[in-house]
């Protein structure tokens, strides 16, 4: 367990946070290049890879921690897992309620941080209490079970549609529309309860890959195996796509296979460049994000809320900065330039924290 291995993981995790901030904060959502948009429903764009990659990185990080937990008592492990799960979940909920003026009865319950919390919590318990081979079998059972649920418990006429999938039906019954995401024009939560089941697999496979990296990750043989497994998962994902379409917003099982496959390929490439070739260009930049990922992400979301709260004339501060600071670009490039500039502001926070050796484990 060397610093170099942590460097590779920090760089990979930092890349996901960097891209997550860019795709979440365009200057003008209506003028955004297609690769920085999520697929409307079925399909896949580079942006769709960002969130599952972070879950995969959560699994990687778990692989370095779980060995220490084997020496702890079961109550101690449960307290650690439940405490961190609850903390991340509550932070995500409070972020949506911020600035705490709106009614709690209309606050979104689930979201990105909440999904990270639930996936981390369940994956940690699964890994701790199950044998390694059983974990992989259980991952397959989760994906197949989710496929079955989607095909048999959605609307009979179109069980895989946005308005008729099993997830939206359950979320409306369990939470009510007021507590759901409305960014699609309807009450539909892309981080819903049922679609969290397959997302747990992103963490579990990330964990298994992290374990393998610790064993053979610095060898050409080890990286070759990771690349081959990654290509195999990508192939299986595209094959399953014919029966269960690749869909980020529904987090379909084929989407899980595709994303973990791509993450294996990307992570193997990062390790190859950093560990074997010692090509460290840009690694320091992404490492800053990777050392305080959740704190920087939370800051990026809260800052957007604040910028939209304050007014300058008849514009929000967010709109005013975009209009007066980036208007000399063409519309699409202006939107991208704002997103990159905003990402750099968030990076600056990470740089300050790193300079003073402040690493906040949420």
C-alpha cells in the first residue's frame, strides 16, 4: 500500500470530480456541447460515465480500508459504516434544502451524495460480511434482479419508459412527488431507491479491482488483465443493451457493465502512465481534487446555489458573471469557458486545503 498507488487512485478520483463540476455548471445550459450533456433517456454520452466512475473509485478506496476492519468487532464496524453513511446522506439532503428557507415537505430526499452514501453503506457491509467470491456472485444477482424488477413491475405497456419504469412508480408511492427531482419536467428521480440496487455493483466491482491492483497492479501482467476484463465488461454491456437498454437515468444493468468496463480501462491507463512510465504531467492537478473529493463537490454545489440567490439588478449573480465575463466568446464556447473557470475556483479550494495538509474525510 504505497503512496504511488494512492496517487493513481487520487488522480482517477480527481478526474471524476473535475468533470463532474464541469458538466454540472455550464454557463448556459441551453448552449452546451453534446458530450457534456447526459443522454435524454436510452443511450450514452461521456458525461454519463462521470458519476458511476466516482462510485467505482469509492470501491477502490474501500479496498485499502477493509483489511483494517477485519481486526475490529462487528459492532465497531457497523457503527463506522452507519455513521459515515448517515453523515453523507444528511449532507446531501441539507444541500438540497439549503438555504433552509423552503418547506422540508418539498425538499428532494435523494440525490448524488445520498446515492454515494447508500452505495457505500451497503457495499461496505456486503464486502465485510461476505466472502470475496460470494461478493461477485451477489453482484450478478443484483444486476439480474434489477432487470427482473424493471421488466415485471413497471407499466405493462412500456416498463422501460421514463414515466412507466418500476423506479418512478415506487418513488412516487414511497416518497411522494414533492420529494422527487423535477428537472426532467416531471417527478422523476434519477437517483431513486430501486435504481440504487445496481449502482451498488459499481462500488463492489471497484472494490474488487482495487484489491487486484494492490496484488498485481504495478505489473504489465496485472494491467493487461484489468484491460481485458474491462473490454469484456464493455462487450457484455453492449450485448445486454439489446434486452435492457443502456440508460444512466434508470441506471440499467447494461449501463453498470459498460461503465465499470470503461472505468477499468481508464484506471489501468492512469496506473500505466503514473506507476510504470512515471509520466506525472497533470497528475498533481487532478490529485488536488482526489484528496478532498466530497468536500470540493459539496462546495461546488453550494456555491452555485449562493450565486443564484444574490441579485445584481434583474439578474442573479451567476447570470451576471456569465454575461459580463464570458460574452466575448461564441455561445457554446462561453458556456464551456464558464464551466472550466468555475471548476478552477473549486480546484483553488482544494489547493488551499492541500497546502495546509487539511484532508476532510466525510
